[in-house]
C-alpha cells in the first residue's frame, strides 16, 4: 500500500497548513515547510509528500496525483476543516478503496466531531502522528495503535492517548524528504532570506500562553529536544542538498527556551559559516544573544503580543514589558534583526490597550511586524475562556477566501473594532517617518534587502486593498 502525506489544497495562497501555527492567509505570501508530514514520510517506504498549497494545486489538479496510493494522511486545521472534509469526500469518490486519515492539532481535539462529519475519513490521529502513521502503514490493526480514533461496529472508538515522543533523535531527517518530494524554491517567508530551509531542533514549549495552539493541543508544555550532534548533522545535509538556500530557520516553538542548549548549537554552527534565524521569547539575556549573533544569527521571530501589562498577564505570556524592552534594546545593540508578532483581540482588549500596544511596538521598533487577530482555537485555554464568558461571536476563523476573521468581542470592544485595529496598527507602525527613513537607508545599503523589502511592501499594500475589498463584499 503506497502512502501519500497530503497538505490539502485550500484557499488561494493559504499558508495555514502542515507547518504553520497561524492558520490563515497572510499579508505577504508565505509558505512554511510541511515538516510534520515529512517525519512519517521518511519512515514509510515508497511514501510521498504532496504539498498542494505550495505547489499551487487545486483539488482537480491534486486528485489525479493520488491515483496510485492506498492510504492518504491529510493534515487539517481549524480554519480549513470544512474544506478538507469536502476534499476527502472528493478523493473517496474518485478512488473508493482508498483509506483516509486526518492528522493535526484540530482533529486531535475534535476527533469525534471530525469522524461524525463524514464517512470519507476512516480514522483520526490525535497528537503527534509520526509513529501512528508508520504503524498503520506497516499493517498494524487500528485497535492496536495508540492515539487513533475510528469507527467500529457503528460506534466511534478512541484508543488510549499516544505518549509524546521522548527520543526525538530516533526520528529521521526531514531534509531527505524535502529533497525527495518538495521544491525548496517554493518556500518563502517574508522576513527570511529566500530561499530558506527550516527544521525543528525540538518540540513543545514550556510557556503557557493561553491562545497558543501547538503546545496545548499537539506538542505539549515541555521542550523536548534533539541532540546537538543530530541537529548539526541535519544542517550540514541541508547545506549540501539545497545549495541556493540563503538561510536556515530553526522553527521550534521557542528555540531559546533552553538557553544553554541554544548557545551550544550556536557554537557548533559557527564553523559552518551559515546565516540562520529562529523564534524566541523576549526574555533572552545579552550574553546568550551575543553568542548566537557571533555564530550567524540574523533574525528572531519574537512574540511581543501586547503592550498592556494586564493583557500579558491574562494571556500568561510570562514576559514583562521591561524584559521585552531590554531584549529589544540588546538585539539592536548586537544588530540582530527582529520580526515582532502582536495580537489584537486578546481577552479584555479595549481601545486603550490597543493604543498601548501600538505605542509599545513603536518603542521596541522591530524591523518588521505581524499583527494577527486573536484566534480562539478549540483545545486552547483561550477558547474555553471565551466560550465561558460569552466572548465568542463567530465559529468561522477565516473568511471564504482564507483571510482571518475576528471571532471574539469584549465588553469594551466589538469584533468589528478589533478587526479594524489590525490595519490601523500596521499603518501607524509602518508609516512613521523614522521607520520609512530607516528602511530607505537599509535599502540603499543592501540591494538584496531592497528587493526583498520592495516585494514585501508591494504585497502588503495589495493585501490591505484586497482585505478592504473583501470587507465591502466586492471580492468574496
Ligand atoms: S512562548 Fe510562543 S510557542 Fe510558547 S506557548 Fe507562548 S506563544 Fe506558544
């Protein structure tokens, strides 16, 4: 039985699939590697990963590619679930003997609802699915596989939870599958140097942010890590396989959660002379930052989220405004670029807290920002809180075209006002004379950076236009 690992076709330019924490179409076109699907693919003989969004494949173009496969594992998300169900039904209609499993955080939380939605799905894998799929592909009966939910004698059965994988070094290298099945030139993130290659050096995050999807539903609140030797070995392979790659991205939930290990990896990267970027919370000390910078660190993706103390506390960010300011100052001092993430619509947002966040963003002054609408994904503490307090006003997290929708509102801020705050945030941050001057200077000094920034600026303006058209109903 040949196995296909499918990142299914969804909305145009939707980058919310297997590899993305943010489940919506982005301001600037981006595609993350479907890394989660590549682990089981590397352990299953004669498998194939098909990344439909990155290949720009629609449903009609995807179905013929599946004709030789007896089993298809599809990664689904809260934002795309209803579309993915239709895709599964269309695949079953085309190939009646195929078996289909749904995988990913969304179905980990809602296995029963997912199976009830359609007979086209044979089973659901809850939480990490690497070995679940391997065991199934090897012919183990569903009743003997941990972490699956399936139908049996007209009832839905939930096998016992699968334990988190402790020995991450027992997993294969995903770069082998990137090389075999993907075109690395398809993958792009606006704030990274194109083309980039990303891998995980660990899974899970010890922080407790109430809105954050993966640790709560999928990877857990312990940062499980791979051995440094294995990480370096995979980086070396990536350099060999993808000679045009200009950057390695360590896409861990929080790479700097274990600072001693982050420093150790950095020291081992230094002789390779590569450029790399990663994720961090805004609480890393100067000495660690210096070691990382000295070894080729270019940029941090950092979640500031809000400029209001109480909101940071409510969301259990575990980082204070003072720590964040210190971190930003040190990054500037060391010339480490930052892409700052902010969220509008976290519990108890008000017009004043939005204002504080905008001012805070201008103060810490990241090189680029991303402003998202808070999305209460099922399975997160934020979802339960919003449900309990009656803050949820929408079930759909994205529009018909894959743009984020505001699904929450609070006593002092309507969902419409929260939605509008995103565009205002971007405008107030990017259209500052100081920011424009700094960007022009950067562009003059670095031609490649100029090209990247011009593309990003153009796509961002297009996004604002399309979003406005969608709001007025012209483009839905
Ligand atoms: S620090 Fe980042 S990855 Fe960790 S729980 Fe918070 S938002 Fe999620």
